[in-house]
């Protein structure tokens, strides 16, 4: 058996490039394989197990991209708030046009939310792993302490994102009515 067919951590046999003993998830990024280290992820993000097993599917379906701010990714969440306001504005314009177009747009919006429910957690985990790798390079010896000090309070991020969403929505409809 080739050395490439064995896990570098535990020496177990790899199945399709994945070790089922270590349970390291491998993600292809920029032409190379980035190993997602579960131990570092658990230290960095206290919600890692929930995100990894996608236990918050309903919450991520309802909130869409704004759910990322609940996971500690405020920039993705705020961008999601802008996208949702834009989609609501387009929906209000389309509702005046035609019933068929409205139904198609609502179906596309529903499909977008379902995709968010399935994919968003994995994207957030990948973004976290990139940040963890940067921390490992910068703080070679004491990187675990830096990872421990990260854990943001996602509820505050989510509330601020929802406030932004509601204020943008109110501003949009106030501008439209005046």
C-alpha cells in the first residue's frame, strides 16, 4: 500500500482521500486540499458541532444569508441583509407585473433559501478554517490561546444584522411611498 493511501495523523487507510478514524473533512480549495481540523474548529467556534452536522437547517432556511452573522460571520450576514432587502424590493415590483412572474420569483426565492440552508454552514466552516490557518502561521506556539479567545457572541451579531435589515426595509418602503 502506498504511503499516500494512509492518514498522516493516525496511519489509518484513507477512503477516497478521507480518514474515517480521525474524521477530518477535506475540502478542495484553490487547487489544493485543505484539511479541516475539527479540534481547532471546536476551540475557535463553540457552535462547530451544530454547524458541522447542520442541525440549524430551519434557522438557516428562515434567515438565509443573515444566518451567517449568528455563526460569527458578520460581513456575510450584513451582505445577506442587503441581498434580502434587494429581493424584497424586487418582489414588490414584480407583484405588480404578472401572477406567473410572481410565482416564478417566489419559487426562485424559496430555492435560494433551501440552498442557503444546506450550504451556508459548510461555507462558514471553510471561512473559519482559513482564519485558523492564518492564526496558526502568525502565532506558531500559542495559537490555541488565540483560538480560545475568539468565540464571538452570535446573538449580538444576529440582532444587529436584523436591525440593519429592518431599517433598510423601512427606509426602502418610506422612500418608495414618498
